[in-house]
């Protein structure tokens, strides 16, 4: 059997690797998209090493990467004549930065690329990603999840142009994040690890990565929810997310992501919260066809059976103070046609047990 893995050109992992960014940058102006909490650190740690360059920081990027704000960032980067694009923040910041880097010299807007499903296969500038959450694994993947505020549709732009030239994964950047961010993003990473393990497209190489990624994220969330915030916990969160991300580039994901995206886009539910609500029910649905892989996961986590594993997922969700349904977000029966229509992504195709439209609707009825 031949295994082929794709990913960023360079991955640097470990404490303080963020400080290596200046030596990786080519000449030219620098455009940075970051979360509002990262701006001061960037100014203190990065900018002093960039004397002689023009640098613009686009900060306070909203969650879920809306198209209009992404296009504002793209226009600003073009005006700067940027030659390096940096995404420093959570998944929405990195996805927006990927989009800006991939479209920078194309003359095409993010909105146009999104609405025409444009495949992005070339990039003419440098792109680096520095995640401040351990959730989306956007730093490892060739896609950017964006949301169209006009339609509520949330989906991915894709293409090899979106692989980073450098992914700098520094566990120190997770420190200081609010607990709700750690829990929500952590459940995204956990869901990615589990879904990539049982995916219909999984193989021996991806399972090796995803099982270990799931184990690290699982252990770290258990400890963090018990108020253990050691360096080791942050390192395991970051490493688990990275490994699961490397796996699902090849394996794809599953129905928790497929169904979660339209709910998130329509109702504004944070992506990790969608994953937390959906994961256990999706596992129950998949168990009849995915028992061997779920047994493998349970064994790695020290759990006796897949059924017990699902109950432990529910218990961990409770420990992380995440909701068990969508009642607080106003999802109703009237929303089901939109969700059903817009859930038919690559993630649904990778789910090991198919869903009909009627089955998706019946599945959702249990969660409202």
C-alpha cells in the first residue's frame, strides 16, 4: 500500500517557536491578520525584528470568517503590496489569512471565489500560520472555512495554495485563552480526531495520527476541565490538534462537521459548540458500521467499549460546560430544509454511515 501525505512545507512545533518567524520571512511588506488578544504580543515580540519593512496589522477579526470582512482584509493587503501574509489567531483568522494569501495577486475577491467554488492551486506570496487555539487545525490544512452573511451559507474554499509555507505551533500561544474558548475549540479538535479515525476514507497512516491526536486532546481536556493548566496540558492540546489535522487532510471528517457547518452559518453557533452538541449522537448513528475503529479508540483511551466511550464523550462535554442541544440557539423545524440542503459537503461523504435527507431531519429533531 502506498501512503501519500500532504501538509505545510514546514511545521515547527514547541515552546517559543513563534520567535523563529522573522528568519523565515522573505523580503517585502508584511500583512498580519490576528485576533484582538494577540495584537500586543505581536507588537512587542515580532515587530521589533522587522525594522525596515512596512507592516499592517488587521485585528479583531470576527468568528466564522465572514466574506465581507475577509474581502476588506484582502483589499488592505493589496494596497500594502504585501509579500508575506500571516494568520496569527484562531481558526477564523488563519482561514481569512489563507484566503488573502491565495487570492492576493489574482484580482479575484473572496466573495467571487466562494460563490463560484473556485479551486486555488497557486500562490505567489509567503504565508505563515500561528494558531492561538487548539481547535480547527487550520494551520495544517488546504482549505479555508468562510461564511456568507447574506445567505448564512458556510463552506470551504480549497486548494493546495492554502497549505502554509510555515506552520508555527507554539503551545505558549494558547495560554490566557478563556476557558470557554479552550473547551469549544478543544471539542472541535476532539471531533476531528474521532471523525478522521472512523472516516470512510481513513487508512492505516491517518488512523495512526488521528488515534494519537484524539488521545492527547482527550487527556488534556480531562485535565483542563479539572483546572489543571500546566505546560504539559497546553502542549498536549496543541499537539493533539496538529496530529488530527494532519490526518483529516487525507481522511476527511464526518457528519458532525457536515451537519454542523450549516447550523453554525445560519444560527451563529460557534463551530466547536456545534461539534460538542453533535458528536455523541453522530457516534451513536455510526456505531453499527464503525465498531472496530471505535473499539480501537476506546482501547487507546482506556475505555472498555464503544458504548462506554460514547457515554464518556457526553460526560466530558458536561465537564467542559458545553450544551447538549441547540435550544439556546433557536434552531427550529423550519430551519431543517436549509440544514439538509447545505450539509452535503465532503465531510458528509466521508461519514461511514450515509444519511438520507429524511434521516438528517429526524436526527436534528432530537437536538432542538
